[in-house]
């Protein structure tokens, strides 16, 4: 609750406040399942909104959507209001200006980014690539940049991977060896991501994160609720998307220095997924962004079960902490409790380690930075109730709000402009046409050569036949002549014989 220009989060003997000017020093909300982390998150988000600070929430379970609706009165709520003395502070059930977002476009306005904007480092994590394959993906992005081929959606990247795989030998001298095995692995990962619906994230119009910096007519900051029920089922995609948002904010926002309140506050639920199995290079970039984004007026609160889920390099930068109960049944759980207790500045009034295990639902250990930026001693306190609806909003109401949102007009329709896919497809088509033409010309040449050969053979055969015919005719003529000569000679001989015979006979 926003009260006296401060964010009132809890109460024991005294109210416990978070100073808005210290919110960009980041924070942590931790605790076991069912201990009240969601309520804490809602109360803090409402307070920032009342202070005129926009908020982003990752809604893992779908129960944060009710912030667009006023809370419901009940006997229990009346008891809490009386216990905290909230009526005197202006507590009232109220709705908050809310935008609903959803990567898949089911329970909110679609959120997209381009393949190029996400970059090879985060995309490698989404695709589950090893170091070698990640190196090849970096080369693919480099070639795309050098050839001025835009990588906007997954079909752009798929066509680029295919193009480079088909022409790997042409790029070897300039970019290094590109193995068929690595190309195949990337292609399989892209197909898997597409089948899981991950292609919904990539395309245009891409999200303009400045749309999250809005306030309503009364000056309250909009609460941007990203539905992650489906997205959370793909942990690598979820974590990569969250990290992309942070890095994008870091890139576009100018330096702001110390401010009276943040420009925007992010709440990242299941924060351990951001760091789980992340390579060293990525962890270093996360640490850098978390450290430097403070100066740009952005506050980040990580929500997780145990502080040890967060790397020490990042944990050390989280100045504001709320720790709900942890269970300590096993040796590992006891170790985690001890580690959680050690992150607080001790309070001589109680044993912090013991208190971590004793906190009831809605109760927490709280330590915020004071006005000078010094961590306060840990306090054990009860968290205030929210002013908006505790549970999820009715689906019909949500659908109406999404349909009437001014964000829908900007992001619902997909834009598919000319990019790598279209250029490479046209190039491939042109190459195919040229290849077909060359093949056709080759066939025609072969046919002409065959016909010429056949014609030459036919002429040759005709000439040979003519020669043979002449030779036959010659032989015939010679034979006929010889025959006539023989017949003539025989005739003369016969006549001569006859004469002699007759004469002889006569002589006789």
C-alpha cells in the first residue's frame, strides 16, 4: 500500500516501509510454496502502481490476473484491515490499470521480438545448443549481418541455416569450418522449437518495451501481466525471454542516476530458471545488466523459493529482501535455511535462522534499505493484504479487456516484410530457373548433337550404300560384259565347228 509517499509492506509493532527511491537497488522475495509470496508480490505491485510507477509481472500460475478487479470483502479481510489499521491509511478495494500479455496470444496481447534482437547467445540457450553449435550459430548471424539479410522470424533463421549448410565450402575461408553435423543439430532444434509453439515469440511487430511505461488518467502506473502458464512449460524459452527484456531495457533507456522513484519495476517469478545451467558468459552478462540497469531507473525483484537459487554475484546486489518461511526437514534444507538467515542483518530481538522456519503464512522476515541505502536490521512482520482481487480474473472479463485494449491494435496483426526467407527463396528460385534453363539448353545441345550425328551417320551410310551400289553395278556390268564376251566367243567357236564339220562332212 502506498502511504505517506512510501510503500507500506508489513507491520509488527511498527509499520515497515520500502522507500521508493531505493527500489532500483533491486530486491528478493523468497519462501517455500504456499507461504505467501504471491500476496507479497501483489501488495508491492499495487503500491508501485499507486506511486505512479509502471510494473511488469511474470504470472506463472495465472493468479495475478485479478489485479484488474477490485478485491472482495470478507470477514477475514475485515479482520486484517482492523488488525493493521488500514482504514485510517485509506485502504479501499480497487482495481488497477492492467495490460494482459501472452507470447502465444491466448490470454493477452501477443508479445514478439525478432530473431536478430534476441541474438545468438540467448537463442543458443533456447535451442539447447552445445558450445560448438553455439559457435556455428554466431557465424550464421555474422554472415546474415554481412550480407544484410534480416533475421526476423524462425523461417528466416531456418532458411539462413539451410543456405549456409548448402554453401559451407564457400564460407570456410572467411568464417571458419561449418560442419554438417552442427548445421543438422541446429535445424533439428529449430524444428522442435517450432513444434512447441516457440515460433510465436519471433516476428513483427516486435514489442516496444516503452509501451510498458504507461500511466492511466489518474497517474497510476499500468501493471503489465505476462501470462506464463504455457511459456513456463518451456523453461529455457521463458528464461531467455525474461533476459532479453532486461537487456533490451538496458540498451534503450538513458542514464537516469538517483531518482525519487523507479521508472519501472520488474518482478520475475521462478527466478532460479534465469540462472539454471546458464553458461559462464551468460551469467556474466546477467550480472552486468542487473548491476548497471539500476542507474537507468529500473528496479528488479526476483521471486524464488530460496536465496541460494540466485548466484552470489547477483544476490549481493539485491538490497531489499522479504523472506517467507522455509522448511528444514532434510540436511540440505537445513543448510538452505542457514544460508537464507545469513543474508540478513541480524536483529538481537530474535534468532533469524529459527524465525525462518517459524513464519506462518503471510508472515515474513523483512529487511529494506533505509534512506541512506543501508540495510536495516531484519524484522519479523505480517504482510498487508492486497486491495485488488486475490485470485484470477474471470476468463470472460479478461477476454473483454484484451479485446478492448489499445495494445491489440498495435500488436495483434502479424507483419511479414521482406527478410532473409524471402530473399533467399527468391535467390533459390532464380538459381533454380537458371539451372533449369541451363539443363534445358544442355538437353537441346545434346539433342542437336545427336541429330547431327545421326544425320552424318545417315549421309555416311547413304554414301556407303551408293558406293556399294556403284560397285555392284560395276561388277554387274563387268560380269555382263564378260558373259557377252564368252557367249560371242562360244558362238563363233560353235559356228566354226559347224562349218568345219559340214565341210569335213562334205569333204567326206
